[in-house]
């Protein structure tokens, strides 16, 4: 069965096509600095780090100390890891492979 996203629409589709066209780390920095606020980028990157730490068995307190993430953010990421669309699992696995 194919995955059906809750956020899929024509604008999101174009955004994701654009992201898939990025070829280098510099491309990523340039694009995301233009399309997102600094705070948005920091929030997204913080959530990814929280996911890595949760997967690594760290406690909420350890994660909060290392990342500055709130308990609510850590809880949300944890729910996504356990009950979400497996996006975190997919990317964390791919990052480990590299």
C-alpha cells in the first residue's frame, strides 16, 4: 500500500521537488536561509537532534540539557517516532548508513 500524506497538496509537492533538486550542503544552506526564518531552521534541526537522542535511549532530562528543547517538543518527537509516519525512522536510518 502506498503512503498517503496528510499534508499533500500542489504547493507542498513543488516544495519537496525543489528540495530534492538540492545537490550540495551549500545549496541547502542557501535555499533554507531564503525560504525559512532562522528560528524555523533551528526548530527543525533541534527536533531532528531530539529524535536522534531519543532513538539512542537518552532521557528527557538529558535531551533537554543537551538541546534546550522543551518537554513538550521532546514528547511530540517521541510520539512521532512511535506513532507517526516513520519519517524520522527513515531519515535516521539513512543518516546512520552514511
